C-alpha cells in the first residue's frame, strides 16, 4: 500500500485516494475539428512506461482535491506531487 | 548409564531436568481423542514428542505416515485441527500451537484414523498419481475433472472449517514507527537495542512467546554467561525504553510497498475458555520508516530414500526439543549431515545423556573443531557416507548407509545397517529471505555458504544475522548492533555509530559444508524409493526430474506443475532443494533455473484476522431514509439498493408479492400513491458559471432554462456512452439543483468535481452534495392534485399556474417545501422536497389527508413496473456502459449547437454503426410468459453453436394495468424491426416467441402526466 503525500493534507494511506490515470492530457478545444483517429488518441491512448510516470490522483476520502504525482512504475516510489495547475516536472533524463 | 528421561510414566520422553517449561503446571490435552499430558511452555508438538507420539498425520497425496520434522513455522507434516464446534481451527502446525489446558487436537488428512488410513492405498498405486496429475486433469479432458474432483477433494481435504459463527473477535491496529525490527533473536535484539538507544520509535516483533530466537533452542554463551542472561538483560533494557514496543507471538506476514508491513499478533491461545467473546488475534498495520529484517534461517533437510519416515527430523529441531522443551525426540538418535552445525545437535544430545549412535557425514573427512570434539567423546563419525534407505514405516527403526565414490555422485561398496529411532538431518541453512523478497528485493546464491542470501534491498530495509547468511552468533550480534544504529540514523536518530562493544562470543570455527540437494543413491531418482523434497505436497526428487523431462524446466513452471511449495508451509523446507534437484538434472547452476516467488502471508493467517471488525452490520455502512421507521412499522419488505434500505413493496395480510405490487401499481394509475424517493442523489450547484458548467456536462441546453423550471438531463461519459440521468431544476440565475440516480450519486459528484478541478478551473462553480439534507416524496396518480389542494398551502396546484416540469416553493400543511411537477410513472405527479428532519411528519400528513382517496404507499418494485410501462429507462439496468443516447432512443436530448462531454464520440464510426443494439419493447406472443431479465435473444432458435445473438432482455415485469407481461430489451437494429418476431432463449432450453414493439407501452402520447 502506497503512502501518498497530498499537496494539501500531507502523507496519507493509498486507501484514501482514487486513481485518475495519466496526467497532462488536455481535452481538445474543438473536438469536432478532430478526425476519428485524433479523437481516439485523446480518448483511449495512454502511455504505459516502465519507469517515470506522471499521473493524477484524487484525495477522495480527504480534501477531495485532484493533484498530480510523479511515480516510478517499477519501484513505485513517488518522487514528487504537484498541483494540477503546475507544469510537469522535468525528468532526470 | 542412568536414564536421562523423566521417571513419570505419563511423559516417557520428557527429560528429567532443563527446558523452558513449567513443571509445576501440568496440562491435560487430547490428541485424536487420547488424553495426554504436557507442561505450560510446551507446544503441541513438544508435548506429543514427550508422550512418545511419533505418527501425527498422513501425507497429502500418498497418505504416507508422517511425523514431526521441525520445531517452528517450517513444519510440513504435523498439521492439526484444533478445538471444537465454533472454535475449531483447521490446518494449524503442531509446532506453532501453544499447549493449553483442555486443548483438543486431531490429525487432518486421514480417515478413518491416523493409524489405519484408507487413503494409504494411494501409496500403493502412486504411479497413478504422477506429477502434474492435477494439471493434466484440468488440461484434458476437462469434462472428466468433475468426476475426479469428488473423489480427490474428499481424499485430500486439509481440515474442516467451523460451521457456526466465530464467537471471538479480531482486532486491527494502525501504527507508525521509525524502525520495525522483525525477529527477536540475537541480531534483532541487538538491532532493537541500538535503535532504541538512539531514541528511535521502535517496534520489535517476534513470532515466539518469548524473546531470544535461536538462543532459546541452543546452549550458547555470551560474555561468558548463558546466552539467555544476555537476552534477559536486553529484554529489560528494551522494556524500559518508552519509545520501544515489544510484540510477542507476532508474525510479520507481509511486506508491501512503501515500507508497509502487516503483523499478526496472537493474543489468546486459550481455545477452551468460556468467557467469551475475547479478542483472539490482532493485525498490526505498520508503516515503518526503516525496517530491520533479523528473521534468522531455517535448516534445510537432506533428501534421501524414505526420508519422510516419522522420526526423521531437522537437527535444529532436535536441539530445540532437547534444550527448550526438555524432550528427547528419540532414545537412539543418529545424525546425518553435510556440515558442521549438526555437530552442535550431537553435543546437545550427549549433554542431555542421550546416546548418539553415529554421525553420518557426506564429507569424506570432517575435521573441524566441532566434529573433532564429537570424535573425542567417542561418538562414531562416519565420513564420506550417505543414508540410502530408512527402515520402519510408522517410526524409524534404522538406516542403511553406503559410501560415496570419488565423484561424489554415486554410492559404492556394501550397504551397512545402523539401528536408531531418530535421524537428525542437516543439509545446511536457508536464510529466511521471505520478507526481503516480498519487499521487492532479490537474492543471489552464495556458493561458499551454500544458500541464497539477500541481494540489494528494494525498500528502506536492512537484513542482519542469519537472514543475511551470517550464521555465527558473534556475527549476528555485531551485524544487529550495526544495522540497528544505521536504521536509527536513517530515520533521523543518532549518528549511526554503535554505542556499545559487541558482546564476546566463543564461536567455534565451522568448516565449509558440501552442498547436496539429493543424496546419491542406488538408483536414479525417478526409480528410487520416495526421496521427498516437499513433504506437505508429496513431491519427490523423481517427480521433479520427470517434470523437467516433460519440459517444465524452470522453477516457475515446475512449481505449478508439481505443486512444489504450494502447501500451507509454502515450501519453507523444500523449495531450495527442489531448485537444486532441477539444476542437477539440467546440469545447470542453481541460480539459472529461476527464482522462487515469495508471496504474503509468510505463515497462514485466519480469515477472522483479515476481516477484523468489518463483519456483520459493520461490513458496510447502512443508509436509511428519514421515513425508514414508518416503512418498517407498516411491514414493508425492504430491498438493498447499494447501501440504502428501500421499501420493495408493502404486503397486506394474505397478499403475495405479486398481489401487493399489482395493487400498488393500480393505485398509482387510478387513484393516488406515494413513494419515498429520498435516495436519489442531489447536488446543489451554484456560482456565476453554473449554467455554462451544466451546458458542458449534460447533452441538452441549460442556458435558457427558466428560473423555477425543471428539465430532464442526460450525462455521457467522454466515450459517448450514457452515464447518468436525472431532473435538473433552476432555482436562480446562478443556482441549480441536480438529481442523479440512487446508485450514481457519489460517482456523478466525483465526475463533476473532476472536470471542474482538472479541466475547467476557470469556471466559478460550487458543488454541494445535499442527498441527505433533502428528502423526496413522490405523490403520484390522478387524485394527487386534489389531495394537495385539500391541504393548507400557499401554492396554487392548478395546471395553469403549476405546469408540468415546473417548481414552486411554499408551505404545505404547515411544512416548508419545494414541490416539483415531474413524473417517473407517466401519471400526474408531484415530488415534494422537504428538509429531512420534517420528512416523516410530511409523509404522515399526506397519508392522513389521502385516506379519503385510498392513498397507497408503493415500493421500488411498483416504481419499476410503472416506469417500464412508460419505457423510461434505468441507467445501469437498461444500459450497461456501452449504450449511446441514440441507441436508447433519446437522440432528441442531444444539443446540436454546443459541445458537451461525449459529443464527439457519438460520431465515431463505431457509434454510427447500423447494427448497434437499440432499446425496444418486447411482448411474448403467448401473452403470459414473463421473459427473465438477462435472457439472450436469437432470431433462429434452430441455429447451431455458436448461436448468433441478436440482443438481450433488460427489464421485464407483469403489468397489471395492461393485463399482460412487458419487457424492455436491447436488440440489434431493433427500432427498424418493430412488428417482427424474435426468440428468447431460456435457460432450460426452451425458446419463447416475442414480438418487437415500441418501448412505450402505456399512454404513448404522454397525456396523463400533463393533465
Ligand atoms: Zn488532501
């Protein structure tokens, strides 16, 4: 069970959170202008890297705020958490 | 020579002196119905051995007689059923159960008795139970499994579950610490001391009932005094530290992510007490900054023909029984070893006055200090020999040995017999790396030590002592101190330096072992007598070789194929030998044949402990409406809808469910009826951008909805599928009130929050869940308006001033209310929203005023019938997450002049397919059959397998007002097929003919709700 630091509440058990998938996927401004393929890319296609991953979490049983986390999908270590409005942190590589 | 055994006849194998038992507290217990005696401080295993009980169970597959092998959690054979009735517990290891007065224990896995076991016939026909038997049976031909299973399950069952509820309680504790030390042996004690001295908050957990670990089993000395004096001093010092918590009888059974570990603490060992309930076990959920693994090592058996005979034991277990429990597991022991540590057992036996017949050592010339000492005592040491057979069936009577040739791989010369009643074996030691591996750490093979040792840690964790492969006592103490200081420093305490000198220990040097996974014998393994690798799963060296020949040549495959390591002991004794046998056969390095996967739990955990207090009424919250009490008082049959309790129907005396539902439906259609609809989700939405926000999340347009008006809204997920629906009211320019389905209340709220926070933070909108604050009473039927007009109210209920889909606030019978004119039944209806603390009184006022109209309360079943008659869908029943609004015939709700969530998906090629399933009505042509919900629909009842499926039934009811059954269904291209016939395929093979019709069965023009 992960120990996740909510940017507002501090470290809490994973069971207080719900997962929101990959972060920084922006909803297209004009969906009608997109081809089926482009829309499907927004809708369905997600990265699944072995290693660094930027993902969304909701502190569902706490402050009910969404935030982003930078997590390693191999070691499960969470390197940083940041607010939705913050830019993506730079990777090491 | 004077016998070292106790003169008391009740425990013939009890030594006269010594042991950590309380001879002043004799305990009586029963084993397989026989009354026996032991002492406080015994385990069931030590007490059985003290009584001379050697045969304790039968093996899983072949039902071979088996005896006690170990002294701890590694025990594979002595698996017991303990206690009776509701308190019975299956599959406990005799080595792990503390003896208690009146304890009742019995063997599992044998019938009719352990002495005379019918399943032993499997042993005679063992060639019919080859490795992979279960596997092959599952694979082919699968239809035969049903036949085998009945026979195998009965023969193979491991214990029985209690039939009554468990009267005991199980607790759970969540805690944090700086340093969690696992294991209270020399290394763990030293680590806890150093971490505690540095000021860290320490938890020290040990599975035994007292600290000391391996020191309890031996006769070591520390600082020139018996080691247990050092243990006592360490215990006292730890107990004096305020930030140190000692957990005894506590097994750390799981190591998960981010240094989260679970500990099972056994609080009550009393299985007979009548003062119930008591707290039996507690699971500690520990989040540790740092972890020290001082989990010790488990001795590895040697594999040789008939090595499973009762009386073949681990050398370390023999020492433990002699030293800790003052029990002689035999009177004429023989020791078989490939290393020096077993010579300590020889010395322990000699010290206790038990004459060792001989030491058989695989190594040609064992000459280290320990073997030399044994030789000096006149005990025969036979080097370069192995046991090639064990005599005796229900107990060891002797062994046959042969010498090993120069290659070390074959035996030669003549067989020689030695009489003995106990064979103490040692094949080296396996560090207990289970938790290290569970945490994500790997292992590597240390050729010199002949074992797998932990590799680099994957989490904040350090191993010390035997669990790291450092078996010498001095090393355990030294490493423990170091690691304790380091762990404390890493957690922010102290400078990482050890504060005290390492205690002095006289460690006798040990010569290297000769690693041996299976002893050379007269025949190749597949033809040899049973050389058991995993006793609990009855896997032999021959089975492993056979499996490898069939192509299962890596550990991951081999485990599954042979079930090696699949027993309740999880292969603590057998896994490494199994790897070695496989490596031998393949001519490969042991490291190259794969790895053993260690999964939690380390030892068995009861379901009670896992469930904790979350049982019965505490399993899940129960939600009741404000009117709940009235429903119960009026004999409503209740239904669970998620966590909610809702009235299902209100039977009158003598009425069946069908009668009651029909009566309730007819009342709503012809008179007046009322429904407690308070479970609907309700969300208050306010803010300058509220209308714009709703415009984005609902398919229809909200900007022009007038204040005081209501509108039905549909929400889609971004893939275009129907997600939720409900009525939305506009209270003000910046104020809306949403209703959601009962089941969707929480998820819709989260969905709205998510979009506001992650995608549209520029919108100023405030959401509040008001589901519990407001109760909703639906007043339904042609007399509903008259009834409301009878009540004292400032609201004009006439159609002209209160049209359909509008809302008025005011006072009704003295209560402040908001009344909405919406209908989920197709009848004239008013929904009364009222603060929940007034809801019951409002309900009662309506019931009283409605008497003259024969007002009828109705439940969820009638509600379903009424809505289905009108073709109103239930999201989640008539939809399943793959249905678009167009599929559901709700295209009229889709705005063309704005974007909304899911809109773009509706024009994806898959969503405009012509053969998508569509909502239709179905009428069985016989006019009587109620099509079961979920029934598959086919066009050709005589079609061969696989039958093409055209759709399925989603809702189906008897309709009292129509006089025949109705159903809603999803049918491929169904709307264009009205009037055509389709067949419902029932489970019993019959096909029922049905006509596809409009889903609106009643009042298709919708006139009744607008009157
Ligand atoms: Zn939070």
